């Protein structure tokens, strides 16, 4: 298992924010794990992280302890903490959780998303060049899923879906090739249903999208269904 020192390219000093310094550190680390700035298996060096974030080691330890308790980190035999590995079996389990819950979240969010936000997001998504669709398309699609959980009106449901999505993002296996055009059409269909307030169509569109995502994952990585 390799050990990486934090660098200025993937960690920036924390700006002032609400919730106290421990909450700020926790959010920064969680975002880094989700974006895979901290790769699965990476050991989390307290001293290096504290120096890079310009914080003391006490709030850093508290944040790391919380991430350990939530299952984003694991303790190694030598006592250090490392980012958890998320393999194919867990990705499939998490996709199954999303297939059960996220269509209902979409139905509940229908009619609650601001029109200007949806129109802007739809326009940006349609303007993405398929030849250069990488991170931008991923970010825009992810924003649509964010809108669903932000507006579903059920915090417990939102927390479960958010956690499942985060853990899927941690896996290097989540990137399915050759689905840009199809996924874009699916995301547009979800957005349109949300704007119209059509709960049945929002539920159906999300279910179709997640089923196709799962099928694409299985096909890309040659996993038997």
C-alpha cells in the first residue's frame, strides 16, 4: 500500500465557514474522498493533512474519527487510517439501494425544483460536446441527482441516497464508458419531469436511468448478472 504526502494541488487551506473547524475539516476530507483526491487505500497522514489545511491536529483527529465511524476510512493493522476500498460487489449493492429509493425521491421532488435552476442546468447539459464530455458531464449529471435529494422533502431518504452515491463515487469502477449520449437524454428526461411536477414520470425516468446505469456497469466490467 503506497503512502502519499498531501500536496498543494489537492488540498487548500480551509476558508471560514459555519459549523466550527472540525465540521469544516470533515467536509473537506469527505469531499476529497468522494472526488477521489484521496484514493482508496491511501493512508491519511495526520501531520501532513494538518499542515496542508492550516489546522491543529485535534479537529483533524475528530474529523478522521467521524469518517472512520461512518465507514469512509478503515484502521490498518499498524494503527493508521486509510480510505476504504469500494469494490464491484459493493457498487452493485449500492446501485440496488439507489434503485429502490431514488425513483421515489425523484417523485417527491417533482414540482419543487426552481424553474430557472432547471433551465440553466438543462442548457448546460445540452451544450456539452460529446468529444470532451468527461468531468463536466459527470458534474452536471451529479447536480441533477443533488437536486432530487435536496427537494425530496424527506431527510432520512436523502441521507441514505447521498451516502450510497458517495460510496459509489469512491470506487474507480463507477466510470462507465460509452454512455454519454444516453445518460444525457436520461438526465434531461428527469429534469423535464421535475419541472412539470409529473411525479409518475419523474419516478419512471429515474428508474430507467438507474437501471441503465447498472446494466452499463455490468457490461463494462464483464460482471455476470
